[in-house]
């Protein structure tokens, strides 16, 4: 499992590798993102608005793009191909944190559910390929101010969940302090790592020649059900943990 320091080093090494592409005439963009995260997990009732809005946290991140439409070595546009004019490669280092609670009909009659709290803490690194239906070259030339996009990619996540209870002896090691229907190993706030699939839809707004604003709605599905430290293994627990992240960003063109 990677820690924060290792993932950060890996991210900047990835940027360094991308920078090497400048020798081939590829330009770069860097930016920051921030926004609310709805963490969908084993806490609360599925498809419940109270659960989804109650278990909302925050995410922040650093992003880097390879821009194939522009050549850094000559300050000119690259060869006008469909790929160069409609795709960008995005690298990201991000972190999200969400305090978790139980909501819904089962909480009222069971004090042990009300007493159980959790927290999801996730450090992500990964890449996405973004597709712009409109011309990137035209957008950079102010032919229009708004450029929509969709993206798909994969992220590696280092997760460090937390769990607590005020019931009984307040020990998370005691299964009797938690919901009666869960098995004895349902609560386990151990650190770990997992891969995830990331898909998003968004748009850029051309602010200046060298800067854009961005809005991006992300869906991220983890290949693990332990991201939140809870896996109660009930019959209706059919999905791994996932999240929805609405982020806002500022992007600056380096070349």
C-alpha cells in the first residue's frame, strides 16, 4: 500500500514524464479542483436523499493535462488530426474526506445504528482520457467560450477509514456494539488500497488565452467494499462503495 508521500512523489514523477513529451512538441496544463463529494456506501439506506445529502464531504486535487492540439516547441498548432483536436490526457492527485452516519427507517428503532459513526479518507492518483466533441483548437482560439467534455479512466486509491461507537463499552472490536443483523467482521476500519473506475461529464469556460474555468461531475466506482470501513454482507448489499463528486477547477496553460 502506498502512503501520502509515495503517491505524491509518483504524481510529480508522472508530470515529469509528461514534461518529457515537450521535446516532441506536446504542451501542458496544470490546475486545481475542489468541490462537494457524496459518498455512497454501506452507511444509510440506498437511494435515500437523506443518506446521500447527509453523507456529503469535500474533495480537493491537483490536475495536469497533456494538450495534443498545441506544440510547445514552436508555439504553433500540432498536426490537425481528430485525436489531437478532440482528446486530452489528464493526470490527477486528489483527496476526499466524508463523515458518515446512518439515516433512514432502520435507525429509529435501533440505538446501535445511531451510535455508529464513520469517516472515509481517500487519496487518489490516476489518469483519465477526456473527449471534447467540439474542436480544441477552435476553443483555444475563442471561437466559442464553452467546451463540454466527457472522460473515462482509472484511479488507484489509498484509503484510511475511521469508525467509532458510543454504544456499550464503545469498542469497535466488540460486534455486540453494532447492528444485530451484521456479521462479526462487518466493521473493520483498516487502511488499504483499491483500484477504481472514474467517469465524468463537464465543461470548460475560456477565461483568458492561458486559463480556463472548469466544472466536472464525477462518478467513481471502487473495486472494494471496505473504503468506508464497513461491509455488513447483507443480502441487499450488492454493490461496492462509490461516490459522486461535483468539482470546480481552475486550469492554467503552461506552454
